[in-house]
C-alpha cells in the first residue's frame, strides 16, 4: 500500500475525531507550505506547526507537504497555465492549496470528487472563503483539460523533471550516464530503512521478529545491520524500538562505520554528530570498548544525540563546539579515528527531504564547500599519526566531494588517501559514492584519509 494511501485513510478515520479548534489538514498543509517560502525546512516547520492538527491527520498533512514539495516545480507550471492573474504574495496559502489540490489529483488515490470538495472546503480553514470559487474553478478545469495541460507544462525541463535547472545541470555534469536515474529516484517515495543494534541482537533474529509481527522486510545489500521495510510504519510500532534494538537509518549512511575500521581502545571523534545516527552506529559496531566524543555546533540538535544514545544504551562525551575552530577539552587531545560528516547540500537525500529542491540555491554550493574546507583544515591536526579520518557527505556534487578531498590531498598536510575497495556505489577518485535508489540507498560520498605514523 503506498504511503499516500495510508495517509489518506488515516485522515479519513480521523475526520470524525477532529475536535473544535483543530485544523483542517489541507489548510494546515497549505499554511506550512506557504511558510516554506521563508526558508525553513519542512522538518523544522513540522516541529512547531502541528500543534493544532488532530493526531490522526498528521500523516496526511506530512504526505501533502512532502508530495507538493517533491512535485512543486511541475505543479507551479500547471498552475501558471490555469490562473491567469497571479495571486497576491499574502495569498501564498491559496496558491499552496491549489498545489495541494493538483497533487492529490495527480499522485494520490483519493477519489477526484472527494479531493476536490475537501480542498475547496479548506479555503474556509484558511479564513479565505472568497477563494473557494477560484480553487474550485482551477481544479475542475484541470480535471477537464489534464492531458493538454500536462503536455504543455512538461515542455519546461524544470517542470517535467521537478528539479531546479541549476541542479539538473549540476547532476548532468557530475553523472553524465546516470543523472536521469538520479532525478527519477529523487522523485520517488523513499523506503524506510533500519539499522539493527548488533550489540543487542542480530539482523537474522530481528528479521525473524519482524516476520512474526507480519512486517515485510529484507536485508540491505552491502550492510551488516541494514533492513529495508516493504512499507513505512511509525518507529514506535517497530518491535523493541524503545529498547534500542533498532534505529531508523538509510543503508548508505550505514556504510560509514565499516570504513572507519574501529579497534578496541580507540579514541574516536564524531565532529559533526547531530542527530547522532552515525554516532550510534559507531558504538554498535565497535569490536570492543572505544572512547567516543560527539561534537556539534547546534546545541538543540545535540539533545537528539543524547536521546538516541540513551535509547541505544551507550555513553559518549557530548560537546557543543565549532569544528572549524576547535576549542575546549575535546580539542585538547588526539584521536585515532575521526568521522567528519560535514554539513552539505544534502542533494543525496532529496527523496527523503524533497524541500531541498526548493530551499537550496546554486550559490549555496561554493559557500558550503568553503565551510567544509575550513572544517577539514581545522580538524586534521586532531588526528593521531597513524590515524584515519573519514570525510563524508550526503551530497552528489563533486565540489563538496572528490574536488574537496583532492584539494586537501594536494595541500601538503601529510594526508594520504586510503582507497575504498567495495562492491557498493561508484569510484569517484578520490573516494566512493552511492547514488539514490541503488541498493535501496541514499546518495552518500565517502573518502578515507590516513595520517602516516611517525
Ligand atoms: C550531515 S549532518 C550530520 C549527521 C550525523 N553525522 C548523523 O549521522 O546523524 C551535519 C551536522 O553538522 C553540524 N555542523 C554544521 N557546522 C558545524 C561546525 N562548524 N562544527 C560542528 N558541527 C557543525 C550540523 O549542525 C549538523 O548537525
């Protein structure tokens, strides 16, 4: 059953239970999408913007927001053909509601008459009943002229591919033989992937437990602990989730720990750690006790690291700090292993965060690359001679990946590339890259840098 249909059914069940003051889910989604124009991500908006949404409607609101964000550049183009006089800026919520209507008609299995009626009704939830005629007229005309409108809208590459032109060009240049597969994968619903806590159970035992609970799942190739579910489900409903037997993590992200080659007694720095997905994985896979310090610049996000480690049953030093200016006790020691999972464009995880296509701009990339270079330069001295640093991004763009690492290698800082000999992903020289959709994974880049011993 597709996630969209699940969300829809949840919403239908909840409808009777929606209380006074609780928002219509389509109106709530329109308001959230309108706020997206202010630059905050959907994940951030969901944290604060769901207060008035009935519990049973949350799935539908998220599905509408993610779905519209995923297809927004195409929905905008269709809307341009349907709405002759552009709406005022302050009525961006009505524009978002039109996109929500079109998204339901194109991508969700809600009967057209129900989608139309509910979307028109939502104008009242937005306090703009004057717009009901407009929304009704636009959606009805779309239903009548759908094929012609789509052909016309799809003349624009940006609309047909639902990616901004700068990103299409960047991906085409970076991946001349694969960019179309990447764009296609980016526009699909992501699978829900898990990582089994190997300190508490085995993948085979956890798969058996899922089987007993009639939850369809299979192992993720190239990983020791990865499982992909046939259908997404709430994390809390997973067997022994609260007991820390399993975490939500993409298979591509799970490749990090194996590359770091941890040994008992190692002192380990996770320098951009929040929300702690890889921190937990490092501790789960270490072959013996290690002393791990998790650092992040964002104190709020460090709370998530603490929560994750508590649930998994691990302890680590957790410090707020700027990896581009290492100061404080964590910066006064040398480490055997460093994971540098730097802030990046996140162009490898667009299928999970489709709003990235709307929030990122072409000129963010050089700025991000400059930050990454500063972090790499500043953290390198904290690596022990004989130690290993893993540079990682969830970007698909060479500026943040192989060019960044090549530049560092050529700086004469004593770094040596350790080749990654693997069956997953693609060699990028230097480093290795997974692409979205391949072996269930998101797009991750990895490069291993050694500091020769004295
Ligand atoms: C890609 S995320 C890390 C994901 C994390 N490793 C995981 O697997 O869950 C990048 C992180 O870098 C942090 N960050 C950004 N600039 C930083 C800096 N100058 N110093 C330390 N952390 C930074 C961000 O707050 C963000 O949490």
